[in-house]
C-alpha cells in the first residue's frame, strides 16, 4: 500500500521499520519539528526523523496541519492510508479524509481505557494487570474511533514504563502489519461508552514521593514514572530519582530506612532496586549505596 507515516518519538520507530520491511511504499513521513535539546540547546530531530532520513524517505515536519497549504500538500501524496503512532499533532478532518482508506492509529492501551497522552504511565500507576495495543480507525474525537484489532499484554509486578514501552512498541509494529494485510476482512468495533478513562499528561508535580502513602501506591508511582520523568525523594538534601522498586515487608514510621534501601511507607514498605543520583547515571541500589549513606529517615 502507499502509506503516509506519522510519528515522532522512539516508540514509533519500530513501526516505520516494519512497514518498510513489509514492502509498503512510504509516500512521506510526518513528524514533529526538530527542537532544542542537550546542553548546547541545538535543534535535535525526532527519532522518527533520524530514522526516516537514514532510510532515504521524504520527511516533513509542519508546525500545523490546519492551514490549506499543509492540507493540500498532504492530499497531493494520494496515499492509500495513513498510519499514525504518537505523532503529536491533532489531525483535522481534511487530513483524516485525504487518504483513500482513512487513517489508522496505533494506541498503547486497551481502548476505551486510557485514551490520551500517557497511557503506558497511567496503566502502571493505576495498578492495571494488563494493557495492550489497539489499531483504531481515526476520527475527530480523542482516541474515540472504532477498533479494528486488539492485542493484550500482562504487566509484570516489577515492570517499569520503560520496559512496557518497548514491549508495546514491538507489539504495535507487529499488529499494524497484520491489520494492513487483513484490512478488507477486519470489522470495526465501536468503542463502548462504559469504561472510558483518560491518560492525562504526566505533571512533574506528581513525581515527588510522599512516604505517608501506602507502599502499593508508591511502588506503582516509581515504576510508572521510570525512566521519565522519574519519581524522586531527597536523601540528605540531594535529589535522587527512584527508577525501580518492589513491595517489601517492614514496619516503622513513614520514610524510615530499615535495611539497605527498604523504606517504610504509610502502609507496608518499598524496596528501591534502581536509582539515579544528580549528575550521575542510573545504577542498581547496591551500587548507589556504595557511594551514598542513607539517613535514618527520607524526606
């Protein structure tokens, strides 16, 4: 098929790769514009742009798709279909209508649960036992379109957003190829009105650990915000990111360190398994403790 691919972050790259490998013609790749990043604040292309350029594909990164010129340029591609995964811009109706067979979106949740921007983070933070990907026919609403194909994955007891992100990216890549090969046979299923939840963007204000909360909530917070933006606490005045955890046994006052990197919570305790000190790389808890003496109690 002749495809317009629309995506920006690392999550989208495996999808682009499998579409090329499957022999589809990529008419153009749309992604977010390069943005200042790093210490030098130089413009850095998105992972999708970097990969698409390496593949020799036509890359476009308009700041908006709402003007007539952008819409005419898109329509002129005469695509059979558009594949959209974490693109980053709302598609106006003129864009949705331009490809002969519309636009398909790969969404990293089991719709209608976790529509919106941060479905992987929110699934872990909520303690969901499973998640997955949906191949959805796009319409004007936010992730409201009918679902063509669904695949499920269990969420591990110690899984982080980073690990689940990679598994869901690979699963989405597999399922979009399947969906395109079966497009004429797939029956769109309208999303039910019951069970709708929204995965709001992660606010950095959510990231500070409150040790008075139950251990189960703190464990989910740490894993759900790992690796970005990273849950954190202060250790002797130093801000330390907590990037991995598991539930543990322990009694005492909230914030009390009882052994190793096991911290008492409002109910139960959490063992920190991976962390990152300011200005340093992420490391195991054992490595962190070789260079950092924990106080009796964390703030």
